[in-house]
C-alpha cells in the first residue's frame, strides 16, 4: 500500500468528496495588455492565447505557482507558472482556492484535458467559456493528501524530463556513429 493510499484510508474512510471547481475557486479572467506595452526581454511573462508567453511586461497580476487556462486561441490548454506573471484577457486563473493545492489543481485539470478539448467552440478563433470549467467536478481530499500527490507527480515529471534528455543525447550519439560507420571515410553530402 502506498503512502497516498494509507493517507486516504486514514483521512477519507468514506471516500473523497468532490466539488464543482467554481465552488472551490474564484475563476478570474486576466487583464488586457496591448502589444506596444510588451517587450521581448522583460522579466514578467504575459500569457494570453498560448502556453508560451506573448511577450514580457514590467509588472505582474498573478503570483508564482499558479494554474491558468487559456480561453482563446489555444483554448482549453492548461498551464502552470513557477514565476509571477501577467494573465492577459484570454487567460483564466484560479484564485482564492478553498482547500485546494494549486499544483494539485493543475495536475487534476490535466486529467480533464480531453473533456475540456471537447468543450472548445471551434471557429476562426477557438474559445472556451468559463462556465465549462466552473462545473468540472474536482476531488478534494485533505491538503496533506494533495501535497503527497503533487510530490509524487513532480518526481515523475522530473524523471520524465531526465529520461527525455538522455534519450535525445543517445539519439544524437547513434546518428553520429551511424553516419561515421557507414561513410567509409567518404565525406557525406550535407
């Protein structure tokens, strides 16, 4: 039995309660910034319609270690920022979380990505409305359990990154030796 199973058995003998996301969080839309207000080398990333920053700004409107959801463009995609950031008007954030760890929320929403994707309105600019994710039912175990789940998933995320880097290095090594061994001393065309 894992530590998480033991904690659930101890703290949730009757099961884990679920609540609507809108009941455990205040879901806010970001604040508009214009392109002329952005820089390419600032310190504060601006998230608007993608998981990559639109640009950089000189101040933030959201704290580090926050989950956000893109509302238009890459609508429905879920992000997590380790640094303070600016949430622009097509970026939703989950504030005033009630007994929900922000990173737990992020990991949970990732499990809902397929459902969220089906709720995106397709058009010239894909969009998702706030009421879609306000209604999502989220399990709300005690914070101690959420923190243990986050710790476990963070460890797997780190291992995955290390394995990806190792695989990339081995692929380059393979290509080098393949090319060297099969060139038989001849220069290969570029």
